C-alpha cells in the first residue's frame, strides 16, 4: 500500500493457491448467491469474492484447498481478489496457526490472528444481526466486528476477560485508507473465556491525561473473578504518574 493506504497494484490479475479459512462472508439481498472467503498460504492471505456464482462448488468450507484467479481490488481499504475462476483441489487441509498480536493494523489484514486478555469497553453483544464492539487488552483499544452470518449472535457474551481467534479486517470508507481496522471472529468457539485464579482489576480507560488542576475524574475498574465477600483496593499515583495498587 502507498501512504494513503491504497494498493499499489490495483487492477493487476493474479492466480493464487491457498486454503479457505473461516465462513463464507458473502451477503447480498439483490444477488443472493456468491462467495467471499479468506484464502491463506504460507506467505499471507487475501479475501476472494464473486457475486452471482459459487463456481459449481458445493459445500465449500474452511480447510478446502483452492485455486482462484481474478483482478485485485480494494473495498473500503480491504484488499480482495474479484475472481472469475475457482477450483477446489482438496479438502481437510490444516489451517494456518493464529498469530498472537496485541492490536489490529494493516499488517494483520486478511490474516488469522489471536488477541488475548480482552475486555468489552462499549457496544452490545448481538442477539441477531451484526455487532460492533470496542474492546481493549488494557494497552490497545480496537474494534471487534461480529458478522450476522457467524454463529456468534445470540450466544452468551463473555463476563470478564477473554481471548479471540479471528481475522484482521478493515472498513474505512474515505481516503486515506489507514484506519477502520477490525478484529473479526468467525466462530463462537473462537471466543475463549480467560480463567483467572485470583481477582484481577483493570482500568477500562487507557487514554486518560490529567494536567495540574484542582479537579476530579471518575475511573472505572473492571473486576475479573471477584471475591464472594466485599474487599477493598488501594490505588496510588506518584508524582511521575506511576500507578500501584494493593
């Protein structure tokens, strides 16, 4: 991509071979049949998409190895191959291991990733339809997008910290296409509650700055694995802004 987040080889024609990952994300009320999968090989991944056909492949699913050919396009910053050819070679292939990262960015686009120790800051867990949530690991804050086509809507949301295995996406509708990065889980089994043996407390804000002033600020603390009886916590901030607690 260039400095504006635009692919430098838009319109070029490519043939790729790789393994299908995740679900078919294609959705259109006007053209109900189509394919939109993430295909990965050892070097990386890309979304392959085509409206109006499934190329005669029934039951295409993750783990299937395919050959796909088409023209490189970009949709709201997301790199995708608008394909006119797809052939299934084999089934039951191993998926790429999820790469553990701390945030989503251009480098995670169309890749299988894992982000650990997340907590929901805002947004509603979807009962039906899509869901947009803001989550944090205590250091980085990001968007988690839950697509209605997954089996996640209607499940019980995690009560505390959780890990997520999913894919890096992007939805940025205006230039420069350098924001709008998303974490996109495809299966309910990829929302993994974190078991904590002892109580853990986290600030739910990570961007609070206070200058010298006679003022007050409310800071919410998220508690994972609370004690059954009331407990007290002491928070101290020294002159250098270092926070300690007990």
